[in-house]
């Protein structure tokens, strides 16, 4: 489960990320509470707009952020983005302490956070494969998720308590201090021990990530499922804050809900770390489980019962996201990994601007339970899409000696062209001068495969 922690660089990265993530969850709790109670009168729509502004830039800037993550030194890039995020947290904290913060200003800061995170997220996700070798990548991704959700257990509850004790402004300033942990970790990493990687060059190759994903039906299904949950299901700040108010709770009660959600999330991440590889069927089952348990949580009549249901919601959410992330990382061509992960992060974070305002409006119009129901429907639909693809792809087979037993073949080769064929095709498309021999080389490779297959059959005969 913890095999990646044997590496010095990963241990340093893990520790720095844990401290920084705790501060990040404290700040997220404070920001949601400021918008909902200090800058508005329990306006869930304003909260949805804030989330849309914060998570919109990854979608709009996806081409540039993915190319930057593949082209430049990710360690140095992360030092720049983490410094920018720290400066924004300091500015918000000082404005809140001075009593100068307004809702339009908070919208502007949310947008600035979104731009910085648009460059930070794909670089941070892809940096994992710079720290550990490919065979440990799925384990490292799962442990990253465990760190994130361990922080989610501590950060929101601690943030809610600090809001009551010292106020929201100080929470932002404390979070600014936690960014130093990540900066120190990045400075302490042994650069010579990082995994060498091939850097893509040339601005004309920005669109390769889109073309690569378009050639991978399995990735298209993953991205669609993640989009549905990201847009309508993972609006936990709206769900938890409005449900806390409905149950008569304050900021500490809201923070506690977020921490309880993280208990299940941490369990899901640790179980994902035990698996030898990421599997599509786990993503589908977790999406369906998210829909079912979200619906159950919406029906809970009391605060303790609602909190208990969130444990299972968190478990299914992180199981799905961690497995999907690991699947994308471990099955993607290394030279395109940054751009593909930028698309993946854009789908998750960029879906929020579409879904959060809608979910916030539903919460205002019909109550938080109806809004949670929208998220539950999204999870069930995502599961249905995944199952439909699995059946259509021919990966489900009946076991011959058992009448009603089925098996899923996940060893079947993916329907994707090889990296060499992909490179030839991209070169033919993006080059200003047509390359006449690209198709000829492809035909030569096909003929060589056919000849080799024929020789193999003759040998066996």
C-alpha cells in the first residue's frame, strides 16, 4: 500500500503536499462561509458563481496549461504557481481583516485562484511520474489522493473551529503559511533522482492531446463519466453548507460535515493504493455507488444520519476519481501525459462552472435535498454510460460452464494506434509541407505484421 514512500523524493513530496492540503481545505471552508454568510444572506447561487469562476479557467486554458506542463520543468513551474497562490491567500486575508472585502472582489479573487490552479493542477498531477517510475505510478497517485483526503478530514473541521475562534481573515493567512511546506519540499527534492522524461517541443503540437484522446474510446468514456460527476455531483460545498443551515448548524457544523465526508474519501484512496492497477469497471461501480448513496443522504432526516451517509458518498467519490486518474496516467503515452492530464483536470474542474450555478439555483428554488438529487442522477447516468460502453466494446463474456456468470476481460488491447503511428499521423497533419512517405511507412509496418503473423502460423503448423 505504501511502497512509493520508500523513495526519498516521494516522501518529501508527500509530506509537503499533506501540510499544504490541510491549509487549502481550511481556506476552502472559510471562502464558502464568507460568501454564504458574510457577503450574502445564505445565497447558494452566489456560491455557485464563485465556484464557477474558480474552476472555469482550467477549461478555458486547457491547451496552454497542458503544453506548459509538458514543455517546461514541472518542479520550477510548481514553485511559481504555489508562490502565486500564497500571495492571493495573503491578499484575501488582509482585506477580510480590514473589513474591505466585497462580493465582486471575492469573485475576482476566485477567478485569479482559478488561473493559477489551471497551470498548477496538470503540472502537479504529471509531476508524480517524474518522482516515481511507471510501475509505481498508480500507487503514487492513490497515495496522493490519500494525502489529499487525510487533509480533508483535518482541514475543514479545523477551519470551521478557527472561523468561530479567530475569524475568516486569519484562516486565509494561516493557509498562506502552509504553502511554505510545499515550497520547501520542492526545494529539497533531489533533482538527479527524478525520472528522466521526454519533453515535447513546438507550439504546433498543442492539439496532440486532443487528437490522442479522440483516438481512445476508453478515455472518452472516462472523461464523460468524470464530467457528469464534476458538473452535478461534486458540488459538496453547496450541498454541505446548505444542509448544515437546514439542520441549524453553524460554521463548525459545516466544517465537520466536510471532515466526515473525508473519512470515506481516505478509505477509498487507501484501498485504491492496494490495487495493482487501475480498472475501468471500478470507475463504473464507484459512479453508481455515488449516485445511490447521494440519494440516500438526501433522504436523511437528521444531521447525524446525513453525516453518516456522507462517509459512503466520500468513499465512492474518491474511489472513482483516484482510479480514473490512475488509469489515465498509466495508459497514456509519456510524451503526451501532461496534455492529457490537463484535459482530465479541465474536465473535472471545468465542469464546475456548468453545474455549480445550476445546482446552486436548484438549492435556492427547491432546497438542498433536490440539489443533491441532481447529483445522484448524474452518478447513476455516469454508471449507465460506462456499462453501455463496456458491453458494446465486447469485453463482457459469459463463463461457459456457469449459466448466469459473466467475466470482464480488461486485458484486451486498447483500440488505439501505436505511438509511432500516432506521431506519423500528427506530423502529416501539423506539418506545413505534406509528408508523402508517412502513409507508406504505415503500410510497410502493417505488411511486416501480416508477414510475421503468417510465419508464426507456419511455424506452429
